[in-house]
C-alpha cells in the first residue's frame, strides 16, 4: 500500500530536549516536505526536499532542521524545542515526474506538545 | 509568501443543502490548483488537480471550477451529507514548484 508514515504520532516533551520526528514514504517520490498546522493558519511549510541531499527552507524554518540522506526518509529535527513549536506536524511526499499534476500524499500527522 | 485565501472560513449547512466555497490565488505564474479534503483526525487527501483555465472536475457530488485569469476556483457540493463534513483545502502550485495552501474552509453538515 502506498503510504507516508510518521513516528511518533503523539509526543509530549519539555523545552530544550532534542527530538526527531521520522517520516518515510514507499512511493519512490523525489519530493518530500514538512508542514505545521496551527489553528487559523492552515498548513505552513517548514522545509522541503527535491531529492536526496537537496533540502531547502519553507516559510517557517526557524528552530527546525531536516536531512535527506535516503530517498524514502525525511526526518524533522528539533534541536532545542520551545513551547511555540507545539503544533500538529505533517510530512508529505509527491512525485516530480508529472509536474504540477502530481498530487501530494500526507502522513498521518504528529501531535507535538512542548512544555 | 504567496497569498492563497479561502472563504468562508467555516460553514454550517443542513443535510441535503448544496453549498460552495472559494479559493483565491495569484493569477501569475500559475501551474496548477489542488483541492484536498481533510477530515478530523485524518490526513489531507487529494480531491482534484486543476491545470487549465475553464477546467471543471467532478467526483460524485463534489465538483470544482477554475478561472486562472482572475485567480479563483470554486468547490461545489451538491446535496451535502454528514460524511462531507471536513476541512477543504486548496493549494496553489506555481513556478517555484511548491504547494502553497490556503487556511481552509471547515464544512459542517448537520443531520
């Protein structure tokens, strides 16, 4: 089954404790992306990657890091989480082969609370 | 940052009513307009991808139109059912090859 998986699904942590949210896709998609969703603000892009070893900042990259060492994985790293990073996070992937017509597939979401 | 706006922000309709909502986006550097359906506690799922001015797409009771010259798309739901309750997101795909999402229209269909 084609899917995007994220782990963990729920996480409560404390300020300053480094954490990683994993994301994996099994569709051989070139493009992967991380979003955060906050009430009234919609989906805002944090980072994206067009291919292995190619990453770039989205609209709200501050406080986050990513890496793309393998095509299927795109972890999101919070080196020193702060309460304003409490949010719902989505990983997504899509093929770049079809250009604008390719739909994006989303993971199930990770609910992060930073105390 | 591109401006993609959706209206209304939320909507309550009675079962059986037809409804529609709007997505406004930049009319320049347009490549495609995506619509997604996002149910509570689930992840967004693609409904339509629209690329040509005048495009009309249909999936069951849901349809969408596209006007790239004036920068808007309408999503229509005919005979709304409680299972249509969800947030409907549009996303603009431009020359930067990124999807910029609107903040969504939250639809609640009352039985």
